[in-house]
C-alpha cells in the first residue's frame, strides 16, 4: 500500500539542530495530512507537529518556536526542522500520514521511527 520512510535522526548536543525527513511512497492517491509524533523513554507517543492540505499546522506547545514542519507535495515528503534542542526532546520520532490509497479509501500510516538523542 503506502510506506513512510524517515531519515535524519542522530545524536546532537543541547542547543543543536537536526532536520528529519519522511518520504511517502506506494499507492498514493492523495495525502490528507502528514506529521510527526515522538515517544520518549517511559512516555506515551505524543504529537509533535502536523500539516494538512489546507495549510493548517499544529505544534505541540513544547516545541513551538523551536521546530518547524514543512511539506514538499511534489515529493510526498514532510520535514521537521528542529533547533534549540533540549535533552527532553530525546525520543523516537515517527512520521505519520493520513493518505488516500484509492480515490475512496484512506488509512493512517506510520513510519518505522528514527532516534533523536540530545545529550550534553
């Protein structure tokens, strides 16, 4: 059906920056929205940022002013630019997409996750 593949995770010091990418591929008829979630050690998965086709963008309060989500619709790709990173941003970051895979059928899809570690 549809695959989401993330890249760009890694190790960074506090105050540093990273950019995550997620490319959707497969039977894509139309993308409704794409976004990012994260799950830190011992925590539940939480929303980081989402961007829908209408241009509406949502950020978690904890990342506002530090993270920027953007989409390249020509490449079915979503990016997450992260700056001023903090140790509490350490988590596995998951790409998420609500995608029509036919003209009538849609589903929620997840990437495999990419680790972001912020350490002093």
